[in-house]
């Protein structure tokens, strides 16, 4: 490659890079800064109705039900104030557990059910060995007993 | 203790020699800290209650993410000094840091991806944390290509310094993105305002790996800045003297 | 000690692929950066010594 061509190629790469940055920023600010809506926000009609969106919250304990096909699941996403019924057909991520965080993408159907086409697990920033986690759980159980 | 003449080391000619003396030390420290960090990360730190063994990706992911942000800030500071005082060496230091910063930004992105797939259930989502980190990577790429596109070193220093200084806004955005917006990415385990939410040995492994990455960065940046100095000062008398003496 | 055997170490509780890809690729990239740097140094030194020779032959005439 001649030096002039090389220079042009670099300028091209630079311009393309900046274009990609701008496109990403625009895209991010348009829709994705609100990555998910809580059930309360959905009930307050802050979530978009005409397109797919994501809801996030905790999977309510005891709400997970599997249908006989083994793939379709029903569960309730809660933000402790409001609940939302979710239906999903597919494989759940490893970290999906009752009482843990979840983000589901999909739409509301006519019955107010959220039909998800993607379910992601959201974990927290706590890292600890299992023994410590069990101790914490036991301590919490003791507290609620008192 | 005698006064050190700092101005002497601000000249590329004398910094070239000083940097050459510092490289082996930082390189050796980097290897030691990597070995200790990996040992703690894989053999001392226990498994995680939530994530099992997959969480061990944290030992490379978090140090790389920290480095990518920190290097960008240091690069912006050097660029700013270069712009304000017209010092040649600081502009060269900024230039020497950029490829390593880009490398760490890339490592943070793909290790995050390899962590997200088994844990979250996806390789990638466009949430605020991931998107802003991707933008950081493109800022590095933009900086490097702009630097390479302009032949005149003075002009290319000035132009790329502008990218470095404008782009530095992105760093706090990355850092606070998990607080300011709803993201799939979890919050910080280690912050200035509260106690770490990690078991002690896990934290130790991560910190050792972070120090190792620091030492690696310093050694590599010094090595690269020496090459940049030689390249840019090739017509000067001290370089030709160095060459006739036999370059080590 | 976390691992009963070497294969358990490689298995990483079922996440071996993800863990080892992350670490492997990271360290491969470090190695690649070092390789590029030493190559860049070699080519630079070659070029500088050529300039040096040219200057010397011009000076002797």
C-alpha cells in the first residue's frame, strides 16, 4: 500500500469509528437508557404499548409453574408493590430462581399478561461462599421468627 | 537527599534512558502479581453461592474494566498537559497508553460476554453499562486511528488530544451507569462509599490481579514510549550518538 | 483447596468453556501485544541503522 492510500484508509477508519460511536449513542439514548420497566411503571402506563419492551423485578416465591411440555413457564414478576404475570416458552438461564432478579423482554397481551420471548437473569453484586450464604439465610430466618 | 532535577526527565532524551531502567522491574512485578492473583483466584477463593465457578471470570473482567477506564483518564491528563504546555513527552506518553487501554477495554467486553452468556442468558444486551463500555472501546480506536492518520506529529498530537479530552466524559458515565439507569449489569461490589460486598479472599484475588494489570500497563507503556521517542527524534543528535554507541 | 482433581479444575463446575475462554483469550492478547511491540522495535532499529549508514557514507565523501 502506498503511504497516501494508507493515510486515506486510516482516515476512513477514523470517520467510520466516529460514525459508529454517534450511532451507538443515539441508539442508546433513544430507547435503551430505560433498559427495563418495573411492574409498577407498567401499571402506571409508562411502558410503551406499541412495541416490545422489558420488565424487570424479582421472581415471586412460589409463583413458578411449568406446563407439561416442559418448556412453557409461568411466573410472577414483582417489585414488591405490584405484580405482573409472565408467560415464557424457552430455556431459562442458570441463575433464574424464585426470589431472584429477572429481566424479561416481550409484550403485553389483551389479558394484561406479559408474553416474553427472552428471559434474562439479573444477579446482584454480592459474592460469597455458599456456607456464608446459608448462615445469612439462617440468621434472617431466626429474625423473622422472633 | 539531593534534589532530583525533574526537568531533566521531562526531556525525551533522558526519559528514554530512565524508562529503559524501569521496565524490567515493572515487568517482574507484573509476573509476580499475576501468578499470586491467579493462584488466589483459582485455588484460595471459594466458589460463589449464586454463580458457582463461573464467577471466577471476575478476576480478569473487573481488573480489565478498571484499567480501561483508568488508562483513559491518565491518557486524557497527559493529552491535556501536552496541549496546555506543549510538552512533547506527555503527548508521547498519551500515545503510548492508548493501545493498551484499547486492549483492556476489549478484554472487559469479551470476558463480560463470556460471563453474561451462562449467567444472564445472553452474550450481549444494549444496557447503559455495556453500551458505554463499548463506546469507550471505540473512543480508543478513534484516538489511535486519528493519531495514525495525521503525519505531522504536532498536529496529530493536538487532534488526538481533543478526542481524549472530549471522550473522558464517558468514563464517569460508565462508572455510574449502573446507578443512574436500570441496567441488566449489577451494581458495584467495591465502591468508595460502602464496604465491599465480596468475601475477603475473592476481593484479595481481584486486587492482586488489578495490581498485576497495572504493572503490565506501566511496563508496556514505557516500552512503547521508548519506541515512539526513537521514532520521533530519529534525526536528533542524541539518537545518532546512541546508535553509534550501540543500542541496547 | 477447591478442586478434587485436575479434571474438576478444568471442568469449573460446568462453566469450563466460559472461564477458560475468558482467561485464555485475555492472556493470548497480552502475549500478542508483547509480540507486536518487539516486532515494532526490530523494524524501527533496522530502519534507524540504515539512516545511520546513509548519513555516515554521505559524511565521508
